[in-house]
C-alpha cells in the first residue's frame, strides 16, 4: 500500500530507485538496514526529525562519495497553523527561520557546529574518510525522507509538542520561553 501511494505522486523510476535502495533483493526480502543509512543526531534532534519538525534535503554527493551536502529546513507549519488553506495558496518560505514554537510557547532551536543558530536554508556537509568502510547515508533514502517530511508538514502533522521540548535535555539543542 505504501509503495502504491508513493506512485500516485512520484515517477515510477524514482520509486524504483527508492525500493532498490531499501530492498536490494526485492520487496519480498528483508530490507537494507545498514548503518550506512543512519545519521548521528542528538536524541532531541532525532525526535524532532522523526516528528517532522525539520527536514533535510540532500543536495549533492561528491564524485568520490566522501562528501554529502544536505540542506536544513524547519517545517513552517509548526508555526503557522491554519485550519484551512486553499491548495492554490503558495506556502510561505522558511528561508532564514531559526526555530519553531510549540503550543505552550516554548521555542525549539539548536546550535550548529559553528555555535550559531541553525536556520532554514543552512547547508551542512557529511563527510567520510573511507566511503567503502564508512559509507555516507543513501542520497536516495534522504531524498525520499525529504519528500515525505515536506508532505507531513503540508498536511499539518508536523508539530512541536510540549513533551518534545524536554527542558531537562542535555543535548546541544537549546530552548527558551
């Protein structure tokens, strides 16, 4: 059912590439659950990514497969909940957005590796010294995740709940009221 639904929105070639990346031996076999398909995030950031609070857009994989550029985006829907919106309405840009707000007014944000607030549009590089032994995450799977998280945000399902903003967290994430 999942793959059928994806085919309603994306070209068959793209769906086949995603399927092959996840299930190299076919859909009836076990999936590719390799560490190469993981990105190390703090527990808080991982939780936010799972809930669609932000999305990561894969930009480019270097020819030598040692560098993967990804672009970070906060999901705007979290801030601008509207009960109804026409499908013809162009959603507002999230460019430059540096955090999101939960229903209780708590603010979710985090510092990037340079000690500055991460903003929508920021580009990060994931690198490896050996793509054979320590491969980078799959570009195709990140792309699929990117599309699905954008759909999640447009559907209004991406939310920052109060329980997501755990004030006792010792992650690099920062919160303010």
